[in-house]
C-alpha cells in the first residue's frame, strides 16, 4: 500500500507540474499580447510531458541544460513562478536579476544550468557537466535538452563522440516537435535522428513525448543505468508545439495547417490524456483535478501581479556581474 | 637566479597548480603523451594521469564546450588550443557561452576556466597558423586576456589565471617557447591589471605586448645609442588593462608608440592609443602611433612574412620621427 501511495503522489505531482507549465505559458503569452513583456518568448505548451517526464526522474543534484524554449524545463526542474515571471519582465527579483530574460533562466539550486539562446549551444555544457561528475566519481546525471532543429548543429556530433568514448553520464533529450523554427523537420534532417546517436554506439530510444508515463518510465531506467556508468543515452521525444516558433509567430499557415494543430491539441494533448487516465484509474476525481487547476491558476496570477509591480534593477547594476571580482566593470 | 624556458615556465605553473588544486585539469588535442606539438606539457600526464590531462578528438568547439560545462559545475579546466588561429572554431563556446554566463545568470553561475593558446608570426606557417587574435577576445566583455612577454610572466600569469574565477584567455608567443628568462624557484603570482615598466625613460614611451615587449626593448637600445631615452611598458594583461601606469608614462614622456602583433586596424594598438588620446591629450607632444601587424593574411614566403610584423628597427625609426617633431601620417 505504501508503494501505491507513493505512486499516487508521483502521478499527482507530474500532473501538477504539467499544468503549472501550461498555466505559466498561458500567462506569459498574455503578457506578450498585452505588451507588458519586453521582447519575445518561445512557448513550451504542448510539450509538457517531455520536461516533466524527464525531470521527475532526476534529483536536484542531477543537472539539465535547457533551450530558448526553456520555461517548461525550468518549471519541471523545480523553479518558482514568482522569480520566473520577474525574470521574464526584467525585474530585479528574477532568477538572473533581470539580466537574462526568458531565454537565459538559470536555477542553480535545482540543477538547472540555464537556458541557452544559441540553438545547440548547451550541448558542450551538458557534456562537460557529465565529465565533471565522472571526474569527481559522483553518480549525478546531466540531461541535455535540445530540439530537432539543433540536430543540424555540428557540436552535437563532437560532444556525442566524446561522451561515448568516455562513457559519460549524459542523456541527450531531443524534443522533436516537428518544426525547426519555421521549417518542417523532414526538410532539415536527412535520415533518422536516433541513427545519428547510434552511429557513435550510443543507445537511442524513440518515445511518445505526449505520454508522460512513458517518458518517465524510460528516463528512470536510463538515469539509473547512467548512474552506473552505462551512459550516454539518447532519447528522441515525439512532441508538438502548440504556438509558433515564438509568441509573435501568429500566421503560420505557410508552414503548417490549422487542422494539424487542432488534431494534436484535441487528440494528443499530454495533460488531457493524463488527466483522463488519472480519473479512469481512480487516482483523482474530476473535482480534485479542477481544484488543483484552479489553485495553480491563482498562483500564476498572483505571481504575475507581483512581477508586474516588482522593481527593475537599479541602473548601477548594468556593469555588475561582468566579472566575479570587479564590482563595476566600466567604472 | 636560475633561467628556464617559457615552455618550462608554463609547465611548472600548471604542475604546481594541479598539485595544489585537484579540480584543475588540462583538456585538448594531444596534450597527454604528446605533450602538445610544442612539448610544453611534456611529463604532466606521467604525474597527473589521463583523467587530469585529457586527450580529445580534433573537435575544438566540442572540448571547449565541455570545459565550460565542467567549469560551471566546479572544475577549473585549462583548455589547450593548439593554435590561436583555431579561436575562430570555438567562438560560440568562448564568447557566447563562457564569457556571458556569469552576467546572464545575474552573478549566480561562474566559469573559472583558462584557455591557453598562442600567437605570433615569422614561423613560416602561413595564414592559418600564424595569427595574433587576442584583440578579438579582448573585445568581448566577460573574458580576461593575459599576454606574457617572457618565461617569468608566463609562469606568474598562468598561476593567477588558474585561480581566477572568470574565463581567462592566455596567449603565449609560440616563437618564445624556447627562450630563457630568470624565473624564481619559489612560488610567485603576477596579479592581473598591473603593467610592468620594463625600462625607464624620458623622451618616449614604447608600449608593447607579448613578444613586442622585446621588440620595444631592442628599439630602446638602438635609441639609447642616439641619445633618445625610451621608456618600455608591458601591460601584461590587456583585460583588465592597467590604464593608470600607461597614462602616467604617457604624461611623463609626452610621446607614445603602441606596438602589438595583432593586425593594426581595429586592434589593441588602436584601443590603447585612443585611451591615451582621451585621457592624456594635453600632455602629448605628438600623435600616439600604432604599430601592429600589416593588414594582410600572414604570407608564407619569408621575404614577405618578415615585413608584416613590427621590428626593433621599424619602431626606432618611428620613435626618432616623433622625437624630432615630424608629423607622422599613416601611409
């Protein structure tokens, strides 16, 4: 019975985290549409099961590197709404004191080494973190998130080669959402994506990225094996992004149809699917789920209100943190 | 005092720091048994093993990226970039990742790594193995740049670089590896941002970097025989730059030539000359001159290559003209 209880908690936490990501993104999108957010942002909506299924298999000592589409990874690895919204709005209380913004949120306390605005830019960092763990003889694992578009970057092949040669505890998590910015993946990726990793002798798996339990079960197994020195591994997660490449990419019929978007949203949504399963299995009632959704919505609204009212950093901060030991770099 | 080569000085600095701090490791191409093509690292793998002197595939962006990730997670990697010309291959990892991580994370993450590489023409190595590209990295906020001018500086600056919590790029002149200089046996460090007045003078200041310090010293010898007293100043690090010492010398002598082996246009000489113009203008009796490498790709033929870099005779000639009060116009 204890095990069943634990499972119930795990399932409900996974559901909660997925809804938190979706809710965060809905609010971020509204901030953009109402011109309250500086710049642009890239929505993770639709891909929640990927980040949550993977991060729920990790501890705070395990690390991730994230992407420009990184809010989902950040929430899934344990970040708070308040500091995240503050960062999105460039406020002093943001995770990076407003210096990073949407594309650079780092949350060291939960092992998030940061989002990266260079497509594929964090592949070396993730592999290096795994090298560090191996040199320290620790069993920490690093997950490198990147998209199908990033498989076209040469860096991936350089670091997979070294990770395979040195059996590093790194998992390359390729979120294949079908689009490389504004271009279909099939137009930018020749051959098979998993075969790219297999060429280096790296065990590669393809999984339904809309099924949080499938993602989590696979990741748990691979993380356990990576801890024992059996890594690296590669996972291709088949998923879909509901929004455009970024929030400003509204008219996108030139590269994908509305019917296709509707089909994914109606028939393959990771949250709807998991919710139905939770109810069907008797793990949660509709009422409990609605209550959780409402609570998360309120949390997000409160965090948005807080962030909107929060202070910008003082202008004197502009040349701080350029170097660790020079307080004001331009003084 | 005993004399050792620049190569031995670098080797000693690395060995001492690796004994002192187990988080220091070396990573790069042919750094272990081969000890690099210049044999600078000979013997280190025997003492520290292949886990701390790590041979990589020929994949500069890859191993640079690994070093960034290892540094972000607590190691102090020393990256060996075989030729300075390969900087172009690692620009994303160095300039978009390493240089910006501390700032983008609002001061949370640090990247304490050292990138060891080299500069210097006249080795008959043609255009892709002869460049002096330090101005490129000095342009990027977040990186420190050290330019040792002898074995003594090579050791003292390397030890400081390894202990620095920021990414540091250290350029060794590959023609100086076998040159000897007095280096104390007891431990010493050379702080960053402290220029060294190598020779005192009253008529003109010659500011040189790396091997150009020796060029300036030889020019000063030539000038001394003609009754012209030249002061020679070595900034030792161009980021941070000891502006105060350079300005004090400029104010004292009222004439300055800045000599550096990078291309003259948009380079280190321009930056230093400009600062002197802005901050010591009313103390100057002549325009501040720049002498960099000719703005051409480095040619192979000795007949051509030798005329691309500043020489003692060339520096002395310009100094003579400045002291004589002749207006200098760039050709």
